[in-house]
C-alpha cells in the first residue's frame, strides 16, 4: 500500500443544527492536525441581524477518520463552511500521510 497521493479533499457536508459536518476524501488512515493544535482556517457563514451572510471564525474538531465537525460560538444556523480560503492560509489539517488538505468553500456548491 503506497498510501494517499493527494491531501484531504472536500467530499460532502451536512448541516445539523449549529454544526456542519464535513467529510473528506483522501483521508488515508485518518485526518490529523500536523502540529497537535486545534484545527485552523475554518469559517462558517450564517445570516447576520440584517439577513446578510457573514463568515466568522469557526472551531473545527476531527470526529471520525475522514470527518470534521465545524461550529462557531453564537452561530446557531450555519449555511456555509469554508476552509483555507485565504492565499496566505497556513492550515494544519493533514491526512495520515502528512499531506495538507485542499482549500474549499461550500457556498455555491449546494444542489438546487
């Protein structure tokens, strides 16, 4: 087994209350933080008081070998998630091969 040749890539997501669960392809034997710190560069968007979408910094936790749960304090109805969206982002999410995850955003990816 040569392992994964790609870093983790967004596969799908599910919104359940205030949590967005993101599933990744190419997780290998499991997702990890390459520095042992909490996952970085995740954001969630929900409607602000005026009904506009606003992205806020989110907390992300690995909850399965290929799955991350994303929440944001004070955001009860998230609509979208994005990860590593900034060109300067140096995130810490990797697969079991140590390959970095690929940036993604879900706004615009929903099936109509």
